[in-house]
C-alpha cells in the first residue's frame, strides 16, 4: 500500500523529484511510475522510456522488481484489454533501457557513432589505462612542441620554449594534468571570462578577491581577541602601533562597506 506522498509521485502530469531516506520505498515508487507510464500509453515501447540508476547492481535490482510487479499485475488483472497490454510489456521489457547513465551513454554512442563523431569500436578506459594514456599523450605532445620549436624559430611552438626552460618538464607536466582534470572549468573560463576585455577581467578579479578577503578570511578572524591583546599592559612599540593602526583601518573599511 502506497502512502499519500508516494501516490502523489505517480502523477504523470508534472516532473517529480523524490527525496527520501534509504529504505523508504523510492525504488517501489519508481517501479510504479515506470509501469504506469507504459500502461497509460499503449503506443509506447519500453525502449521509449529510460530508467537510470547509479550502479549496475541497482539497475539489476530495478529490472527484477519491475518484472515482479508485472507478474503481480498479471495475476490480479481482471480486464482483458489491460491483461493484453501487460503481457505485451512483459514480452518487451527485456529490451528496456534500464541501466546506469554510463551504460546508456555507451549505447547511444555505439548506436550513433557518425553523429557523435566517435569510432564505433571504442572501449572504456579503466583508471590505470586512462592515466597511462594521458602520460603518453602529454609526453608525445611535449616532444613535438620542442622538435618543431627548435626546427622553426618562427613557429608558434618556438614561443613556448622559454616556458619549458623556466618551469621545467616536470612542473609543466603537472600543470597540464591539472588542466586536464579541470578541463570543463577551463573551457567555461575560456568562453565566459577570457573572451572579455582585460578591463572587465580585472574588475571581476577585484570583486572576487574583495569577497574572499572580507567573507572568507576576515569573518574567521577573531578581531575582538586581537583588540584585547593590543589593549593589554605591554610595552608600546612600533609593531604594536602598526597592528593597532591596521585594526582601526580594517574597522573603518568594514563600516564603509556595510554602508
């Protein structure tokens, strides 16, 4: 028996996000919603509906529960028309897209390799293979840059030779790998930040630095503590006076910013 909250999640007239603790019945609701979509739309094949899970074991569990729910429906169904529809779904459910997002994307790429501009015989890299391939690609590219740069002093590669001399191969390799790991952020920076003028970039930089200093650094500094420390009976010195002046300046800047 479904709860009122679970029943509301079966409303197909709107998009639904379910947030609940483990063991609260999310999978059951997903099973019910999945089958309701197919039952209410006889023109749909299970391959027209995608059910995505996080892990392969969850996908297997979801398939199993959908089949169990279909069998229960078939046993208790009294309508001939509905019974035929359930049998049709049961025959077709073996071809349903019930998988992890990775498996579903792999299927799409293998189905449409030309449109995706990929080799249809591609394989999925495991973590060690991925790291080795990156190392090989970076090493090969570095060799080509240095080779072309020394052969043609007017080439674009030649302008990178001073960078190699300044930083060294090991440090540049580390930077390149960092860029590869953050490639989506770098692409975003390239399209939304570096495409702007230097003046606009400087303005954004100053705004963000001000926010970091004021809200991520000074907010965590115990100003009253340092104020009490400076007010203690210690010998006056140039260092103490500079610290006191800095606190006064900070207080004035903060009050100005708040106004």
